[in-house]
């Protein structure tokens, strides 16, 4: 380094500055990450979604297509704000239970958390949950089950009976495979 003033102290300071520059070169700024849209990232998320059964993955994909892609799908996942999540909730609530809305919000939350864990985005700390009042489950009366059986297509008879007699939920009925059936028990 060349000192600005021709003194011994200035020469030593310039030398220290030069040594510091050589030992600690400036790091190039990292290229900004290309953050995918929610729709783009959902493909990666679904590919690596390991919780539950294949029917769970199918259900998540259906929720994305039916409720989430239209309002949020084309936004980069780092652009999604609490206000947009709240607008989604307001659009979903009419005609749906709070539990159903929470199930849809859980898909958004899980996808965003996966992006955070993979360092695609920083945690936006979005609130994706509604308080739900505990509701008492009420079984469908047998006469109503029989009415459904009498008025439905024969293809759905087994599904209706699995739900009514075995207590399976819709997702569980949809996820059944032949290997799940135990003829002995």
C-alpha cells in the first residue's frame, strides 16, 4: 500500500492495510437465490412428503389445486404475507367448517415450513391456524346409512359400509388397498 502522508507511521498503517486485504480478500456477494412460486415448490414438497400414506399426498395435492393455487400459487413463497393468508381464510370460511379450513391451512403451513427447513426462504412466521371449538361427533343413523345405500351407485356401497360399519373416515376409505384387507381377522 502507498501511504497518503510520507511518514513512518503512515507507511506502517498502509502496510497493515495491505496485509489485511491480502489475508482477508473481500468475498463476492452471493447471487440472490431464485425463490420458486408456491405452485413450483409444491411439486418438490409433494415429491418428498413422507408423512402418512399415498392417499395423504393425494389429498394434499387436491387441496392445493382446489383452494390454494388460485389465490397464492403464482406468488414466490417468500412473498406470501399474513394478510394474504387471512384473505384465504376469509374466502374459505363461508360454507366450510373451521376444521376444514384448518386442514387447508395446514397444507400451506407445512409447505412453507419445508421451504424454511431447506433454506429456500427465511421463516415468515405466518399464522396458519384457526381456533376450533370442540364438537361432539355424532354417528349417522342406520336408517340414513340404508337410505344412502338404496340411493347410491353400486360402486360406492363398499365405501359407505366401511365408513358406517368400521368407522373409517373418507381419507381412510380412499386410501384402502387390497393388501390392507385381512381375510382371517
